[in-house]
């Protein structure tokens, strides 16, 4: 029988003494945070403490602090977090699972996972590669072939355009207003859907459709359908999620793949 190791911080154990930890590497490129405000906004969205920059990771053998390096988006605007361990390894984890780990009462087994969320993998579901100096790494197993196909198509679409990471200048036209469901507030949030979105640079970049929050700043402009806008902002690949029990005039009938964060220096023509 294997000897049991009590939970303790990873700093007090060498890597060689740690039991096998199943790392789940990201499938490819993942989204990173644009700035500190974006990071805090996402933490709030995931239900994690905004004031923290390090979070507890716990498994049945040990616990340690990890940092959140970025996230992947899949399905209906769901996220998988990319966390970094003290030894530099990165792994995927669902935000709800990491949130559980912050509780003092967190046990050895996962407590929640809805059917449409990634599964926690067991030994029969993963293939491991052994190394004399590193713990085992594992590849993620998708929940079903259909989900895998849908995820791949969405990922392929989002990678067709090489999005700038810095703040850029945009021109766009107001297409309509819409509602998107916020599972944390359990309410719909109002957003502005933009069309003919173009990044103004030496070689202009056409994005087509994009969306942004209908913030207090934007409401001051009393926007209407067809208004021409210029503004600065950052764009990320984030699909607009549908609202719940949404009136017809607030429904978007086509996918909107890009979100514009923190628009500023707004001018209405």
C-alpha cells in the first residue's frame, strides 16, 4: 500500500517527492489578460477573489499556490482557465473547480461539474508520459466527439484573424442593442452590437461584427442604430452569448465572435 502524504505547501516538498499530478496542457494558443482591469473583470466573472493574484491548487497528495496565466473559450462562451504551477508547468482547469479549491472544506474529490462542462479526468481516460525529473503530463479528453468538433471549428474561426494585443483605433457602425445572459448575476446584461468594424492602421483590418458592454460611458452618447463611431479599445476573441427570455428586438440572429473591451475616446459622427 502506498504511504499517505499529508497536505502541505509544495515549497516544503521536492518535485521528486510529489505524487503524480495530472497536468492538462492547453490545446494551443490561449487568451491572455489585456491589463489589470481585464484580469479583475474575469476573476469577478469566475467568482474568484478579485484581490488575489495567487490561488490554492489542491489534490489528494499536496497543495500549492498557482497563478492564472490566461483562459480558453469554448461552447456558449464558457471558459477553461490556464494555471501555472511553481515548477513552471501549466495546466487547464475549470474556474468552478478552482473556486472550490479556495474553500477550507475542499476535499479529495470534485463536487460539481455540469454535463456541458469539461470532465475531471481519471487514470483510465488519459495517456501519460513519464520523465525522471518531471511529474506526468496528460492531454485533455473532450466530453464527446460532437463537442470536440464544435470546439475545433470555433477555435479555427477565432484564429483566422491575428488580433492585436495592444489598444488600437476602430471605426464601426451600431447594428443593434442586445442582451447577453450573465450566469453570476443571473440577469441579462445589455450590450451594443457593432457592424463594419475595422481596425484603422497602415493595413486596415476588417473584423465584421463585434460587441461591447453598453456601459454608462456609452449611454451618454444616446446611441441609435446606424450611428457611425470612432473609438480606441482592445479586441479579444469572445463570442456573444445569448440572453435568457430575450425580447425579439434584443436577439442577434448571427454569431458575433469578437468583444471590444473598454472603448475610449469615443466620437459619434
